[in-house]
C-alpha cells in the first residue's frame, strides 16, 4: 500500500498534527486517505495510546473502511479496527481505531463532551457537508477549546476548498496531489428527452459493447435504479447489481466485490461517489442527478427534489473510472450544461430541517454563534426548528433544554417522534409507538412493492415480519429487507425506553397526533382527497390512493409540493378521540372578529386545532375594544372606499393633499387613502362606538371626522389657501375642483369672466388655477392658466367662430370693458 499517493504526505501530516490542534488534508479520490491515514497515525507519540475516531458519512462506507483497514493489518474486524453504526457494533477491548457514522459521533459527544478515551477525531469525506458532520465538527472544536486542548482534529476532503476550511479552523493545509489515471470524458451532443432510467440503461448497453471493464452508473434514487435494472434485464456478459443505502449489507458487499467470470454493472446512488472502491470499474455512466431534500421553514415541510449535481460531484463520479487504470466517463448531459453547474454541492445545513440539529445544540448548552461553522445555520430555518421544539416541550421560553427535551435528545430519532415515544411510554402505549416511529423513520416497507398511503397495513406487515420473518413480510406485499430494518429499529426504541407491553389497544392516529399536531388534516369536503392541515397548509392524497379517505387524518410524511403538499403516509384519526385525549394543540377561545359573509362583527366561542375550526357558537358578551378592533379589521378588508365618502369629503381630502404638496414644510397631514388606511385606529377608531356592521358606517359624518385631523390654525388656512369656491366677475361663486398637488380647475362660462385680466390664484397667490372657459353650452372652449393671453390672442378667433352659433349671448369686441354676465343678452325692443 506504500505506492498509494497519500503515502508521500504521511510524514508531513504526522508532523503537522504533532504541532497543531487541527489539520486539513486535501487528497483526491483514490489517494488512500480513508484507510492509510488512521493506520499510519496509530502509533504517533502525541496520541498516547488513545483511540482514533473516524467519522464516515454513511454506514456502508464505515463498514467498508473498517473491513479494509482490518484486512491490511491481517486481523478480523473488532480487534485493532472496529466500527459502530446504527443497529450494529463491532468493537472490542483492544480496538484503537473506531469508525463511526455521523449521528453516533454526535451522541457520543453529548454523553462524553471531553471524548476522554480519544486522542484524534478524523472527519472523512468532509466535502459532502452533511448536517451531522458540520454539527459534530462544531461540537468537537468546542470540546477541544474548553475541555480537551490535547484533542487533535483532522478534516479530510477530496474536492472541498481546502484553503477555505483551513482558514476557518486556523489550521495548516496538507495536500496530496494523487496519481489518478486519466479518464476520458464524453458529453451528449444535445440534452436527452427520454426518462432518466431509460437514458442510463441505453448508455450502459453502449458502454458494455464499446469499452472494457466493469460499469458504474449513477442514478438519483432506488426507484430509478430498480427501473434501470428492469430495462437492462439479464445480459449474458454482465451481472447487474444495485447499490444504495437501504440494501442489506450482504447485497451491498456483493456490489463491491470483483465480478469474477462475468463483467459487472453497478447501479448506484451517490453513496458510491466517495470512500468506496468498487473493484474492476473502468467505465462510469453519470445521469447527472441526485435526490436532495429541500426544507421550507414557512410550511415546516421537506420536499425531495431531483436536482442537477455540482461540477465537484461530477468530478468525483468520473474519478471512480480512473482508480485502477485509464477509464472513461459518459456524462448524460451537454458540455454547455456542464459549464452552468454549481461549483460545489449545497451544504445540507443550508437546506435541511434543523429540528434535530437545534435539539442537539440545546442539549450542548452553547449559543450557536459561539461555535465554529463553515456556514452558519440559516436564521429562518433555525427559528422554525426552535418553534417546533417549544411546541413539543423540548425547550423553554428562553430556549434552554427542558427535562423532556433531554429525554428526547437521548432517543436516536427526530424530535417529533421522540416526543411521541416519551408520552406514549407514560400512557402505556410504547410498543405501538415504537412500531410507528420505526415505520416513519426507516425506509418505507412498501417502497417499490405496493402503493397506498395508509399506515395501518404497514403495521400489519411489520407484525407479520416480526413473527414470520421474510415470509410474513412478503405475504403482506412488503419489502422483507425494509421490514427487517423497521423491526430492528422498533426493538432499539423499546430498549431505550425500557418499554413494557402496551396496556390495552391504542390508536395509531392518536399517537401520531402527538408527534405531528400540525399535520392533523380535516377533509375539505366529504369524499375529497384534499385536506386542510392544522398548520394552515393544504395537502392532498396522491391519485393512486383509493382506500384511505377519512374525514380526519394525521400525515407524518408530506412532501411540500407546490401549491399544496402531497401526503405519502397517513393514518385516520377520530376527532372525538382527539378531544378526549386532550391534544395540547386544541384550544378554546372567545373570539371577536370580522365576518366576511355578513359584513359584520361577530363574537364567537371557537374551538380550534391549530388553524382548523372544530366548533363555533355565537356569544352575547363582547368587549368594546375587541369590537372596535374587529370593525377596523373589517374596514381594512372592505377597503377605505367602504367609508361613507361624500363629494364634500373627497373635496376636503384633495384640498388638504394639495396644501401638503404646496407647503411641504407646514406639517399638513397625509390624508391619502393609503395613509388613512394605515392609521385607522388613531383617527377613526374613537368614532366607532356602536358601529358593528358595514351598514352602520352610513351613520358617520366622515367630513367632520376628517376635520379633526387638522389643528385650528390649519383649519383656517385650509379655507384661506384652498377655498372651495372662487367669486368671478359676474358675481357667481364657482366651485374649484381639486386634485392633490395639481392646479385646481375653475370651470366657468367665458362671459362671466369679462373684465378680468389676471388668472385667479390660490395658496396665497402661489398657484394659478386652471381655467376651463366654457361655451354657453357648457363645453370647454379653452383650457388656460393665462387669461390675459387668451383675451389678446385667442378670443377674437373664438368670437368669430361662436358668435353666430350662440347669438343670444354677448360676444363683445373688447371683452375687458364688457359687463360680465351669467345670463344671455336681453333682446332689444
């Protein structure tokens, strides 16, 4: 193994760790870092005989790494090198190198913050940036800073920006150049249109015919793998083997072993990107996609999306073809698409549900701001997670962990399910709750076998598998491997709870309501597949669901969807039983609010489950302030136009707004509709006593109410500078028409202005009015702000044109000396 590239930097790595508390090692895939580095450091003097903890992102990688290191030492697993993953441990009294998965290390840090028996923690494949990896590194650094200054931390990565993480950790960077064999990269000439599994199957067949060696094909998930395997069928020259996380260890090991007499095609999820060496692979077929979770903190739901991989992930995948010799990689996308891919994958901390993460931080007892993060947890997602923990009673108002929260943190399951397990144990229903937690948290026992949302047949399949093994699972149409894992998980939960057999029958829906009170759903209409959840979010049953359609259900697995969520797992629940169980989220309150249908204020006693209205009845007793607030809310919904606006009120509004524009320094109030709507409480609220419905608004004298917005001096200036009328030469008082900030309009018959040369003005002479000079038929002849100019230049033409049309009205040669009049000229006897 000394010929592996990593061997060249092992001395420098040992020296760096001897001098510094943290070191970053960057080495490409195939360099040998996973297996050689821990073995090379085992006898380092600074380790002082303590253990090396190696963190791997997946169970398969942990087992494979421990097996390979034990093989290199010529020992069985569990002696010098062992591993500890969920449901399985191969550790002995002489074990010095312990390979762990992410959640195991976090739990170990919580129970032993100083990691007293460890001298070195290695974070392998850190570039994958899993949430638990970021958390475990932050906690380990905090332990190193406060409790164990002698603890060493080594972060190993294949593609991550080594300089960046070294800067954050204030650590030296050791780089191994590696000696990967050349890999020829091929792109498609255009983007494919066929379904993803078909693209991969077609490319695999072509590679088998064209190239030598085994083929590794990357697909996003188990469903696509099963479909591609069906399409490939049985080929005479190659064995087609799946590789994904939920397979049994035996099936995973079969994909990793050399192919023997036949060539091998391994259809894998991103689990095969790093850590694992699959013997014989010379060809990679890359679909270019991965399944990633996207958490929406607004809805509290996670959406699984099939997304393009990053360029770094594409390089990792291609590198699998060059570990043992020259290889080839077929990328099922175009070169231009490749240039547009993200450089690195998105760290999970930026897109994941942070509930478990927040509970671990609360249990650790340190402000997240005091910890070391490459990327800090997003505030919105962290706030949503803390809100959920508070609802479950895991943290108090100050954010400190409660006794219940600490008990929940000890259970290896999401806080929702941990809360359900804890309460169910108190109520004598732990056995059923453990089965439910296992079915929800593990791979679906019906994945790829049966299509139903209903959780009850899954419980029946689980019990059959517990009694009769694989045969019982198959008899219920379930996946035997998934059932075996669920049985194992349920047993682990029962052991952690010291559970006793259940006392009497219990309802699955009621127990799930403890974990998912916000996902209790009420059917929108009888027989419909659409539900309104207690969170206020809409959700629907998938089209294939024909069996389950209850009035009420609990949905532990809901995809966020687009307009509404899609329910993938649910159990019916009875509303009467929910009430009897006194679910914490059921509240009874007296509510005074605006009723859209009757356009009035109604006082009701409401029983609600979150956003779901369970019952409502009218109550006679009402609080005046609440009624006023509800009426104001109703006015906002109806719009400011629902108030009894008279012409005078609108005129007053325009006059005040005009003065506000003409005299910006005088403090005139903003009385535009939007401003009035924003301040309803202050100017309208005091006048709403006895006003409880829209029809009552007609009682209000809106002009008088608006006038109270002006002080006495402003009220006087309003009449002086923005008068409602102007007296014209004929003696008539003519109304001015105001529009905010514009010149007011004076529409007046031309004959009434005879003798006046200057345009009338308002605002203390600042603003000329806009004259609409009218014909005897009240039609505009001229629009002007220059009356003198009109008489001098335009009037002669107007006189010539209209004198014959309106002979009864005066059209003097000199309008400036003529008598103004509002009436036609008198006939001469």
